[in-house]
C-alpha cells in the first residue's frame, strides 16, 4: 500500500513493521510526532517519560528483556540522554535498540543549532540519516537489523525538513522479534573491571561497522560526470540533485557514522573537483580531509542555519530562480502568548514588582518578549532553578528579595526537581514559581506526570506538586490563580520577603485545552474607555486599539478578565451582559 506520509509518521510505521514492542520518549520539536504516531498501534507499549535520560534507560531495559525498543527526542534532548547512551555503547543490546535524534537547523523551535553527528562519533554508535519519508521508513527497519547484528544501539538522525515534509511510502506488514533474557554480569554491569574489557569490543565492532558501511546499499555513488563530485547526506542530497541534476556526480551517504573510507577514496579519484555539502558543521568534510583528499565545502557554504536549493545554487555560482514578492510589506508577526494564556497575569505581576526573572524552556519563554519583557535568562530544561540558586548565593540580600525562577510543570518534572533539591539542601533563599498549565504545552499538548493521564489519555499516576515540593524540604508552598492579579501580587511580595526558600504554584489549565470551558468573550464599553492603554500592558493578542479606544477581538477572547482588572474605568464588559 502506498501512502503520502510525513517523515515522522513514516519512521513510526517503520518501527511498527520492525516489531518494536516498547517506546519511551520525551516530546521535542521536530521529533514529537514519531511517538504520537506510534501510540496509535495497539501492539506497542508507548509512554511519555519525565525526561530523555529516563526514556533511554527505560528503552534499554526493554531491550535487555528481549524486546525491540525505541527512544525518541530532539537534539538538545540527546544531551540529557547522553549519559546512558555512551555506556550502552559498551554494554551493547539484547533485542534491537534504536534512538532517534531530530536536529533543528535553523532553530525553528530550539535554543541552539546542534550537530548530533558528533554524538555518534563520540559514543562510537552507528548513525543513519534518511533524506525523505521513504528512507525514514526503510532506515527504521534496517536500524534494528544493524543493532542486533552488531550488538549496538543505533542512532537515526532526522532533521526538521525530513521530519515535517511528505513523500510517498509503500508500507508492508509487521514482523515480530523476541529474544530471551540471559543473565550476563560481565556484559551488562559496567563497573570498571568489566567496562575495561568491553572497550576493546566496541573498537572491534567499529572496525566491523566500517566494513559494513562500504557494502551497505544506503551508501551509494550516483555517477554522471567526472567534472564535479559531491558528497552529501540527508536533505542536502535532495537539494543537490535539484540544483545540479546530472551535472554533478553524487556520493549519497545514508550511514554517516562510521563513514565508508574506501568508497570515499574511490569516488574522489573519479572526479576532477570534489565538494561536501552538509548542514551545520564540517563533520564529513573534516573526515575526507583526514584521508588526504582535497575537498571544498565550508569555504563556500555556511556553518549556520538550514540549507535550501537557492542557498546551494548561489554558493556554486549557479542561477538562482527569482522569487515572487508582494508589493505591500508584510507586517512582522512576533510570537506571543495566546489570548487567555494563564502565564500572562503572573508575568504581569512579576513585571509590576520589578522582579529579576530567570526562565526555562516552554511556551512561557515568550514572557521575554514585549510588552511584558520579563524573563531575563533561558538556558536549557530545568536551568531556571539552578541558575537562581547560584545567582542568589552570589548576590545574597541584594537579589533574594526580587529574583524568581519560573518553570513549567512538565519542565519541572523533566529536570527542575534536582534544582529544587539543591535549593532545599544548600539553602539559598530562592523563590521558585511553577507554571502549572496542566499539560506539556509548547510541543502540542502532551501529557506529563502531573496531569493524571498517560500518552493515550487514560487515567495514570498523578504527582502532587504541592506534596512533592514539601517532601523535598520546601516549607513554604502555596498555589495561586494567575487570572487573579491581586492574588499573584500578594503571593510574590510575601514569598520574596520570606527568610527561607519558597515555591509558588501558578495553576490554571492552558487556554487551548479542549476540555477547558471559557467564559463569554469581553467587549469594550466605548463610553467608559478613556484610551489610557492600561489593558495593552499585558500584550494580549485579543486586545488592540481602534483609534483612541480599546477593542476586543471576540474570536480570540476567552473571557479571562485579566484585562478588566487593569482598567481604571471598568470599561470591559462580558458579551453575556454582566460587567467583567
């Protein structure tokens, strides 16, 4: 059966057909849809883990039990999971284990551009790179064969364009694969004496994988001319073919670690001029140069942002098709928190109190943009709490009364708990605000350990944030409604003035959740409105100025009434008839 599929959906289908039994992931754009697609197959146990490290360790356990397993994350998620990955390279696997990492060149939804190919080389784990949906499907199945043949986890590197573009996939049937578990302390217990014996095994495996890379059909030479040869992989292969057609020969690499040394040498010997076209860093190019081969690449191509056909054409001096432009300038549309976002009122209160706000990863990071302009630091998942602790330890009374950490409920479960443990244990007078919107919002509404539901929406274990924070040694824990500005203001003032660590839980479900029932939208009584623009201070996209009067877009307004609490003339009224 042929079907047009997103790369992520195609990869999920490949996992299904490969006989995967266990999936554990943490949502992260552009990888999220892989797990959201595979959960639709009832034959497979599937879960959202609290973080990527836990997900990978759980997948390893399933592999150890003799069932094919999968773990998915985005590129920065692999940083979190690197600890088990490097040692899994030593232990090897029982049943096949595949790890997907989705890179985000261009930083469409990420805090950095990171080239995950370095992980394959550093951990000495094979890496496959599909260039379209059909290859994502095929490589998923092939990865399990490699994993079990060479006793190793296998990384499949996706990227935004492959993950989120479509091509035709011809699907097949599922095949079951099960192995027995056998106790093997020397192989699976990585204390120094055993690990020392496993390292030579890894090196021997790498030699065998290098031989495999020379023979596998996913590394292939498409020879058309001896004038120009281009070594490339992933989406860059598609761009090269579109730009050059038959005017360049191509060595397409489907396996980017380990690289096929002899194939590269043979290809280089056949062409007069050799190039490497690869996004981000010069990983392949540096390897080719290490073989003593003259090659060009990053001298004409950038090491930042994602590539395109036009970028490559321009770099090689080829004609760039003229685009179509509009006569009118398109107004900028900066990202903003949604109308009715529960974080807006809390951020307004933080700004009103002139707080120093150290932030975290989530849609609430938008609290950094005007007009709120509240968040002053965002580093990585969970960093807000640790950073606030260090900030306050250094500045003491100078910062303790005005500095807070803000972190989402899902991010707190991911890696914020250890930061809070550090605050409690080493006693910095720090205030932490957990923004509990009852969902993992930024990646598209995935469940997490605080929501009470699992990946399928069925009832699941629910962690009580108040009880957890108290159990971790925080005595001052309170909950506020972020729609209530007076309540938020009082809580911030009181906790910042307290002589000990504290936690404020700002709890209100995401306004976009399907089960949330909203009040009628508001409207402006133009007789009362004086055009003072107080309501504009919260940056709600449903509010604008129409001449000298405020105006509410009823199609966006959810009736949260935060704006009405700022209006000195009580000009906001409900379309249901009553005063807001």
